[in-house]
């Protein structure tokens, strides 16, 4: 299955064994295999498998998904609200920078330029490219 990790809780069983409770797309799962504990973070998109054990859903394997969701490829995982804030900030900056473009361009042309600049800024801010800003 695929999903986005919304929350992670550290827990300990009655016998003292550590495990994690993980909420993925509104569903709660348990993760017992320690090798995955440091591999997952809130906001990441994951591919995972689980066993349904009655009222418990035990994750048996999990890996980061490469589908463009979740942390958006950044080294800093963001939840959807934080990503939205970053995008609005980039769009505002792009609109400010694009304000001085040729006045004879149509509104559609100005919008396209502004969105392209915003995407470039977002890519730089999120460390999705290695280019230095121009």
C-alpha cells in the first residue's frame, strides 16, 4: 500500500518491547521491527505492507515512496500545511519579482511566468536541485 505518515508515537508493550504506532492516511498501524524505526518520519510518503491481526494492523515492511508526495523530496520532511505555507511564500515572492515584467504581456503570459518563477523558488528552497540562484 501507499500512504503518507501523519503521526508517529513511541510505545512500549506490557513486556517492555519497544514499538511505534504509526498513523498513515487516517489509519493506525503498529511497527515492531526496529530496523524501520529511524527510516520513517512524519510527512513522508511510504510504500508498506501489513498483516491484519484482528484489531491490530502490524506493518511488516516499509520504504520511502518515490511518487512526489509527502516530503516532496526535500531533506526536511514537511506536512501538508507546512508545504502549503512554503508554496504561498514562493508564489508571493515570484509575484513581487514578476511585477516588473513587460507591461504588454497578457494576464495569462504574466501568470505563466509568475508560476514558473514560484516553482523554481520552491525547488531551490526545498533543495530539489543543486543549482545556485541566479
